[in-house]
C-alpha cells in the first residue's frame, strides 16, 4: 500500500456513502460496493495485540511475507494516495475515502479490497494516542488467487452483475479468528515464516467466498475487460516513464480506443492519460521523500521533460510545490 502525505487539496464534489448496517449498497456504476455490516464482530483484544507490534507511526513490514501493518495516532486531512492491489483490514479507528465523485467511510472490523492500482484520496477521521488508527494490509498475489480459484467449486463463489472497483465488507467470526491467528505469529519468527503464509492464504480464500471475491475473480479472468485494464495498469506502474498514446495502450490490450476509454474510466474514474499523470506524480513524490531525489531528478525519472510543467502539475495534485510538500511530509506519518 503506497499512500501519499497528509494534505488536503481537492475541489471535486462528492456524494457520501457511509457504511451502516443494511443491505449491500453500491455507488454509481458499481464503483464502490459496501456490504451489510450486521455480521461485523467485536475484535476484542486484537487491536491491542497489533498495537503492541506497531512501535512507530506509519506503514511497517511484519514478519509475515506480504503483510504490512500501520498505525496513526491523529486524524489526517484529505490527501491524494495510491493503493496497490491489496486487502486492507481496519482493526481500530476509521477512514474516509474519495473515489471519483463518491466518498465512503470504513472503520473498525471492516476490510477493503483494492484489486487494481487505484489513485484516490483519503483521510483518517478517527484516531488518537489512546486509540490509534490500526490495521493490516495484505498484498494480492495473482498466482495465489488463480490457484485458489482452481480449487474452489465455482458454485460456492457468489456472482454479481458487475465487478466493482472497491469493495468494503465486515469482519465476521471466521475472518476474525483468522486475523487473530495471523497477528499471533508476529511473536515467533518461525511461526511467521511457516504458518504466516498459510494463514494469509486462508484469508484470501475467505475473501474469494464473499461478494468481494467477484472483484478478485474479475481481475484474474484473462479475457475480461477488467483483467485487460488491470494488466495495463500494472504496465504503467512498472514503467510510468513510458510515453504511450491512447491508441498504443488500446493496442497493447487488444481493445478499441472507445472501449479502452470506457472500461478504463469505469475502473479507475480517470481517463488513461489522467491515470498516467497521477501515477507519475505519486511515483516522483515517493522518490523525493524516500530517496531524497531533487524535484528535477524525480521529474526526469518518471518521464517529465519539463521541470516547470512537473512543478505545476505536482502543486495541482498535492496542493503545494515539491519543496514545501517535502517539508510538510516530514511532520506526519505515511499511512
């Protein structure tokens, strides 16, 4: 999970969708699907167990491969961010996300599935030193998802009319038990190495059996538009400096320009060129913050030919020019 710093900068109008008990509800075009939370459980001592391992604020590795933990002690302003393909579990606190024209809230004892790399905006709305915002992020392994799909009876996996972009679900008894066992392995290096991957496999198995599993399956189906767009998003992520035209991108995934534009926007809430720009700016920001690159060097690295154009577009997205943004970023954790 790669998340930008804690700054507010957006003028987009949004429609709020809070997660309350009730039936599955979806935003326009099935972009965000929110499940019935009546099955959400009290996590008991699980947040306290995870807090014991989160010594510092921010995002950190755990002893289990592919699993990260995060903590924040204060609310954060709305800020641009990018979620890599992952499943995020919120154990304590709450967050509000903004995707396209939609906003949605998710909190303790819920989890969110991001099947493709998604630029969006988010803010932490419930966190304190006594009750920090806590959670886990599990990286989605396409090979693991494909293997599980082959082993699960298709009739056992629910279907939905359209694959969403973001799916939010409650943590039920079975998932809660699995999460408790996962966090318990953090105390023993051997358990984390041997049992941890088995438990994460079980977690993805349970995700596939829920309504949000439709999202993972759509991303894995090789001939679906969702899979093709997901493949293109990964190519852009892997080399955001490449200067693809829309026609070239359409050719790469065997789609017409019109079909590419429609499918791309339904999944990412952006046009292909807007997405490339967003990924470039996020990647450049990460290079400046984590590797100490200068703004001009980071701009060149991600494919900008003009430093002044980079600075203008950077300020438009993050609200501050690169130098001031770096100074502000030092004041807060990346979560």
